[in-house]
């Protein structure tokens, strides 16, 4: 069993390394936005324009489709062989391309109506609504490209290939930064004469990034064994293929559940755009930072766990399923609870370092930090849900994630609508976190019942004990680091320091402060985990240390 756990952690580590690079590049991309456009009307327009095709991507590509495709592909490969599995993959690729391509064409045609639904308040500001419509139409082709990229990623993960699909997201960021920044700089100079806003160059960069993300995975897909397989006379026609129909039926309830999530995002977008210029941007910058630890470990671990749980469930290894999920959730807590505390207590210096340049002002930093603290409350729950929802699909139950999603989304919408008028934009982040926590709790109880009904033992007591231990460590770390932050802020504060050091040295001072705080936080977590014998944290850091030593030994030889 220990070997299985190690293999899951190793796979998650490979994906985490690639995703870490992707998230770093994603932050660089957000830095470009902050420096070039700040948190004003142009940035608000881009966020809404990008959100519309991106929500469809979540609905049709990285949500129900991926969660149902991987277990179906794995089961078909085990029970019917490679050829049938690759035949199924080809059918999925073709159906997906036709479906999302049609939706993208409709999106381009009805872009004004979609923008009016999401951000009708933009009509009150001259040119803002029209700019959003133009960028929506420009970025809609991104949807079919990234949908195919997600399908390629699912197949490669099912084949045990994790690094390259995760690295494809890094290439997306590289392409979007290079193309977007280059075109935007050109438009700053010539755009007014051409009637084009500079931020439309960043929209073109998104399109280039989606193309690169899809195409870069094709060589690995063919190397893994994918080929175009014509239907044999003994095989059913595509619309009667049992594996394809099983996958599509699995998608139906999942799509309903995700549709509820999209309604939640729609309501949040409407509420955010009603809070004045900059509110949508502050929430977006904060959410991007919150996604950093989720992408590094939460999503990576979920993608690594899904194929294993699928195999264990098909092989009736109930104890293996429960052990895999329990270990994965404890690892989520070990990493994400300290990350939550770090973002909540140290959000201001982190945002100051990353974004506060150019058109991004100190008041933008303060307001983004407040939103980040509210999002951080639900960070661990987000990552836990990323693990449990695909696991429910792998266990053949699509009803539980749908009902859980519907209920938590309903609560989130009610909370946000009730709070935003009294608390302001940051209440949207708080309500979202509360909904994520509720969703996680429902999925935990339901997963326990599913596993124990088959004879497994998925006890919640060890998980609660692990949560309390990791929460205590994270809280101590956050308080100590916040005190250090206040002391360092006094050291680097004052107009005389800025005049003496200059703008470049101020950035270096911010970098030193954040680096010191992060190092202090990691040191405290490691020491406290070893002191209180929190094995999950120790395993994660020991695995990381072994990888570093291995790389260093290879270099020496």
C-alpha cells in the first residue's frame, strides 16, 4: 500500500512541478496586465470577455467531460483492450470538436447578448460595453482549442503521462504573454489611429496560447498509442457505442451540477460589475493568486488520483480506494492549510511585490488583499473538492456531486446577494469560500457512504484529527509571519527609504521581504510538523528533499 501512495505522490509531484511553472508564468501574465492596465475599465472588460468562453470551457471540457472520460477510457482499456480504448478516444475528440465548435460560432454571433447578460452595467460607461463585445468575439475560438487540450490531457493522464499535459498550460502562458504583450505594446502606439484598444492585444495572446496548448500535446498522444481507427464490421456505429454512451450518460448529471456553478459565477459577475470600476479586477487578481496553490497541488493530486481510483474501483479494491482518498485528502490539508494562512496573513506584501507597479496603485493592492483573505478561507475546501468530485465519478456515482454542487451553489448565491450590499465586493469572495466548504463536507459524508457500502473503511475521524493538527500549525505560522511582516514593513517604510533606494531597489526590498517571510513560514511548518509528528507534512517535504538530492547527485556524476 505504501508503494501505491508513493506512486500517487510522485505523479502529483511531477504534475505539481509542471503546474508550478505554469502558475509562475500565469503570475507573470497577470503582472503584465497589472502594469499595462491596472484595475480599471479596460481590465474589467477583459475579465468579463475572457470569462464567457472560459466558463464554457469549464462546463464542457475540464469539468464533467474529463471526470467521466478518464474512468471510461481506463475501464475500456482494462476490459476490452487498447484498440477499443483508442477508438473511444477518437470518437470523443470528434464529437467534442463539432459540439464546442458550434457553440463557439454561436457565441461569436450572440456576443452582445451574452455580454449584456453578464455585465449590463458596462453600458453606463462609454465604450466599455463595446470593447467587451469585441474581445469576447476575439477570444471565443479559444474555447474549442482548450477543450481539445483538456481531452488530450485526460487521455495522457489515463496512460500515466502527467508532466507534459500540465506543462502545456505553461506553454499557454508563454504564448499568451509573448504575443499579447507584443501586440499590446504595438497598439499603445498605433491603436488609437486604428480604432483598437491596447488590451485587445492581450485577447489575441489568449487565442495564440490556446492553439499552442492543444498542438503541443499531439506528439505525446501519438507516442502513447493513439491512432485513427476505422470502425470494424463487428463494432457498433458511433452513436451506439456502449462505452461512448456510458460516458455521455455520466456527463449529464455532472453537466447539470456544473451548470449550477456557472449560474453562481454569472450572479457573482453581475454583482461584481455593479460595485463600480475595479471591483471585478480586484476579485480576479485575488482569485488568480488563490488558484496558485490549488493548481500546484490540488488539481495535480486530483489528476494523479483519478486513474488510480478508477482502476481500484474496477478491480473491487475497496480498501485501496479508501486509503488512496484518505491519504490524498490529508496531503491536501498538509499543503493547503499553511498556504491559506500565508495568503490570508501575508496577502498585502505578496500583492505589493507582484502587482504594484505601473497603473496598479496602492489602494488596488489593499483591496485585492482583502478579497484574497476571503478567498483563502476556502482554499483547502477547493482543493478537496477537486479530489472528491472526480473520485465520485470513478466510483460510478454522478448524483452525489450534482446534488452537492446544486445545494452549495444555492447557499453561495443567497449569501452573496444578502452580503454584497452591506459589505461590498469582498463579500463575494467570502460567500464563495463558504459554499466551497459546504460542498466539501457534503462530498466527504457521501464518499464515506459510497465506500463503506462496498466494504471499505473510509473513516472521517482521522481526517478531522489531521485537519485540526494542520490548522493549528498553519495558524501559528500565519500569526508569527504577520508579526514579522509588520516589523519588516517598518524597516523598509518611509519616503526617505524610497528616495535613497530608488524604484528598482524598492522592488528588491519587497522581494527580500516576501522571500524572508515565505522561508520563515516554510521553516515553521516543517519544524512544527516534526515536533507534533504530522506525518503527511513530513512525507511531502521528504519527497521534495529526495528529488532535490537526486537531481544534485545526477549533476555531480
